[in-house]
């Protein structure tokens, strides 16, 4: 039961982020820049910077994980010999 709640929470957060980003990038450029809705969104430059930073962090974590697993595997092979 606990895993289902966590999974539902992750899906809900992902859906909220997706809808926010979609409205920010696709819909907001068609709304007048003086409209009150613009105060709920970050400046448009962040629409590129945030996903870029998230992608770089993801690549960093994947690289660190792969390096850790390879080094751990290499130490286990040396002990076996």
C-alpha cells in the first residue's frame, strides 16, 4: 500500500510539472505580456536553463553511478584472483 501512495505522489508531481512547463512554454507566448497570469511564471530564459541544468545533473549522476559500479566490480575481480 505504501508503494502505491508514493507512486501516485510521483505521478501527480510529474503531471503538475508537465502541465506547468507546457503552459509556460507553449501557451504563455500567445498571451499578452501585460496579463496578470505572467506573474505566476518565471522569465522565459529559465525555460531553457532549468531543463538543461536538470539534464546535466542527470548525466552527472549516471556517470558517477556507472563509475562507482565499475570500480566496485574491478575491486571484486581483484579479490577473487
